C-alpha cells in the first residue's frame, strides 16, 4: 500500500526528492508542500512516520550534521535500495498513478530519474492512452454526457475545462514521446 499525502504518493515524493540530494526533514516537507501543498498540505503526522517506515525498510538513512548555529540536524539520504525502489516505481507505475492527475504529476516530477528514454516514453504512452479513452464526469445511463447535451451551465463548464486541460496534456504527451523517440 502506498502512503497518500499532498495529492500524490508520499513514498514516491520522499524517495524522488532525496534522490536529487540529501536534505533534512523540514526542507523535504517544504519541497513536498511546494509541489502539491496547494491541493493537500502534508502534515508532520504523515511525513515523519512515512520517513520512519522508509528507514525501517532500509530505503532511507538518517545522519547528523552540524547546523548553521551549532545545533545538529538530521539529514536524510536515499540508500541504493531506495533508489532501486524509486526506479521500479517510475518504470512500473500503478494504474492509479497513471489515472489520478495529482499522482501522475508527482510521478512526472521524478520521471527524468529513469535513465532510459524508452522507459520514460512508455509511462507517457500509458497516460496518453488513459486520456484518449472516452470519459466524463456525468453519465446518462452508461454513456458519457457530451458538452452540447449538458443543460446545466456549471456542469457544462466543468466538461469544457476538463476537455481543454486534457487536450493540452495530450498534445504535450505526444510531443514529448516524439522527442524521446529521437533521443532513444
């Protein structure tokens, strides 16, 4: 089971940020909050137990360093096992990581850590296939309600906004997949 916080997968974000560089818990919390805190801020009650679980599994290590004012502070680093877990999660994201926008954006934040352009492109293809499948917020029986058939102006607005955002994301995904094909 994946820890949820900040609109995404807390384990993935912790490992992803620590893969970039070692940092102390307060800095890690600030980086996570900057990523998705506007959606759902991460609490100390979620972050620090998640770090402790990752330490217990040998995915993260903690060591002390001198602070700026002689106070010692705990610095977190990812272990080789933690990096392998991160790369595995990036290579083979869950269906929820692909379908949920917040979780996908968290995944996208660290996708450059995958060294193989083909593996990056495969993740993007999965997201593109998800976005291309017919869907709606509203259904009439088992059929999605089309924008032109929705009488409520606010629901119509939701559908228009979702279509525009999905179209922009699909365009970016196709372009990036093409770029990766040239690079790979």
